[in-house]
């Protein structure tokens, strides 16, 4: 009997540990971090707010976020592709999450 309980306790412990290990690391994008990233890497072409008037630059993130269908999901997927005329860039996946959260947050409600 005592052995039975000990085995069960042991098993519950192992199970709990295993669950902790496989628990998916859910990373919700952090807009504040996204803002720092775009300031560093993207400001050559994109202002953050307002409407861009210089034809040599890209639209502002506020303009982008206000386009049809530009939700966080769309923007996150867009960041996995190369984007012309920007030269190839590499952001970590968690940075892309942050950037997408930041841009999506600029959508006018
Ligand atoms: C060399 C200039 C340049 C740089 C640098 C640049 N972009 Fe862009 N980007 C553009 C242009 C031009 C467009 C406009 C195309 C358009 O109107 O959809 C654009 C469009 C976008 C869009 C909108 C896509 C859509 O489908 O609506 C997003 C999002 C975006 N850029 C994000 C970024 C991010 C994030 C960075 C930095 C990692 C970045 N861009 C750096 C020029 C640039």
C-alpha cells in the first residue's frame, strides 16, 4: 500500500515536470519593444505616425495599420517575407512578434 502511494506521488511529480517542459512558450508581442526595434532598423523609410508625404519613403505605420486587413496576424506574416525596396533584414521571431504588436496597436479605432 505505502509503496503504491509513493509510486503514485512519484508519477504525479514526473508528470508535472514533463508538462512544465512541453508547455508551449507563448510569446505575446510587446509593443514597446517593437517600437524600439523599428526605430533602430526601419526609420530610414517608415515614420511611426501621421501621413507620409515624401514619395521616397514608405507609408507610416499608422497608415499601414489603417489599411484593410492589416491586423497583427497579417503584419506578422508580412515580416517573414523580404520586402522591397528594403534590403534583406533579419529580425528574431520574437522581435517580429513585438513589431507586429506595435504596428497593430497604431490602428485608429
Ligand atoms: C528602404 C526603405 C524601407 C525600409 C528600410 C523598410 N521599409 Fe517597410 N516598406 C517600404 C515601402 C516603400 C513600403 C510600401 C509598400 C506599400 O505601400 O505597401 C513598405 C511597406 C511596409 C509594410 C506594409 C505592408 C503592407 O502590406 O501593407 C510594413 C508592415 C513594413 N513596411 C514594415 C517594415 C519594417 C518592420 C521595417 C524594418 C524592419 C521596414 N518596413 C523597413 C520601405 C521600407
